[in-house]
C-alpha cells in the first residue's frame, strides 16, 4: 500500500465521518422534543431584566 492510496483512503473516511457528524447535528437540532429546550434558551438574554417602573423623563426638544 503506497502513500497515495493510503491518503485517498484517509480522505474518504474523513469525508464520511464529517458527513455523519453534520447529519447528526442537524437531526439533534431539529427533533421535536428539543423545541422546549431551545425556546427556553432563546429567552435567556431577557431573564435578568427587571421591569422598569420608573417614569421616563420627558424629552426636551
């Protein structure tokens, strides 16, 4: 087995591994039972905000 054949085999295996990883990530992201988790994560930036009960200053101008 020469180097060129070995390199070709390695490239083929890495392409297959990359494709399976990509398909796995897509499946994980779009399965229905994860929707609630992603909806909660989408609201995290707003979780630490407190309601602003102060009156807004009038604008001048």
